[in-house]
């Protein structure tokens, strides 16, 4: 698949109008963790490789994005499980799908195909569920992760001015991913788990480039990560600073995910809600990880905490991140169905 494919040139993704209408009508439910579900399959190195990559000279175990090519049935099953649980939106299996992320596995040349096929898998499952219940259309969010490099800080404590990646490196990498996600059928794009807002700004710049070149519009979700009790992102921004940094373009939503459980994330959502008229999203972890790196918060416990978001008029989109499963999403969806979507009271 060529990176120059422009199947949708000049044609907006089919879900653009639908999701903008749906978000006014109800609180939308995002899916839960892909990685948590894939761990249940206990895939071996051979499973990751499949027949196509059986002789690849480097280890591939752990490259979850690759499973869209070698284990597509499993990826489709995970998407279906989340839709079945009540999700309106599922994320493509592309969290590390840039040339920068795939460099760890020596698979930079596969980036377009990985994103394109991941989006196609999610699109097919979404369309199947929409056909069963047209009153509840299902949407596909192209997942754009932060990469494993930061443009704002040096990885070398002895050389504070050094950067492992530049803004232009990131822009180019994100642009290829964005093109493939749109070509594969994504309804919207989710720039998520943002620990460095400069990385995110490169992704947003790339998205705007593609939109301009193709003459299309596509909704954008932006989701940052508050890394600890300091209330800041890893690159040092407060909630308000993060919001200002990404508010230069129209967004479908802005919010937070990962790092914290629902209870610890709530104060930052409150601050966000008081300062923006954008829709707000949240997909927290199932609590904090235990000593073994696992997440113990039960679906019922998480539902009770999410209910606090809903009662306080904090969110328009709600889902789960690390440790969450279809069981978590089912109870979150049940709670969300009892409430109206957030109406902004912020004075902008």
C-alpha cells in the first residue's frame, strides 16, 4: 500500500457529521484498553510474526500494532467486545504506529500499511454494529500516541540542550500516520496520552496539513496525561497551560487519560471544565498499578467513581485506559446512559 494513496481525497470521513450530532445528544462512550485485552491471548513470538514475518531478523514480540497484520481476527474481536459492551467509539490499534515508534522493531517501512489495515479492521466492525442498530451509530477513532521521544526535554542529564527528536521529525512521522488512518476509514483522530505538548502540537500541525491538502474536515480529540500529584504533564504544564497550548484549532474534545485512576483524575477534569467550552473527554486507568504492574480496580468500583464525573457535569466522552476491559466499559456505559452530556459553563 503506497503512502501516496488518496482514496478519500476531498471526501470527508463518513462519521464527521454523525459524531458531531451524537455528541450533542448523549454522553459518548469510548472503549477500554487494547493492550489489556491482547494480554489475554498470550501471544508468542511466533504468533506476533505470523507466516509473513517468520524469518524477520529481529524480535517482534510486544509489537501490538503488528498484530493488525498477523492476528487481525483477534484485533477485530477486541473491537467487537467493546462495541458489544456499549462503546460508541473504538480506537484503532495504532498507538505506536509512527516511523519513530516502529524504529524499535526495525519496521518503519510498514507504518502506512499498519495504520491503514488497523483502521480498516475497526471500520468493518463498526459498520457491522451500526447496521444492527442504526439508531446507535458506531465510530472509529484513529489512535495517535505520543511516541517514545520528547521534543521538549533532553534524555541526557549531562546535556540539557540535546533533543532526541525535532518538531519536524515528529510532523513528518505523524503526517504519514494520519494519512493512513484517514484512508483506512477513521471517523475522527485521537491524539492521546500526551506527556509533551510539543509532540502533540506536531501531530496537530500534521493533521491540519492533511486536512488542507485534501480539502476535508475530520474531528480531532486531544487527550493529555497528568503524570503525578503535581497536577502537571511530564513536560511541566499545568492543566490550564496544556489547554491553552492546544486550543488554537477547533477540537471535538479535549481531556485526559492514563497515569491516574478515575478518583485522582477528577480534580483536573474539574479545572478543565471550568476553563473550556470544548467538549471534554476522560479515559482513566482502572486505578493505580499494584506491585506487579497490574490494575485491580473492579468495574463496579470504577463505575462508582465515573458516576461522580457524570453527576458533576464534567464529561461528554467517557471510557477507560490501562487495565480496563469490556466489563468496565459496560458498567460505565450503563451509568453514562442515565445522564445528559456536559454543557459548558465556562466563560471564554
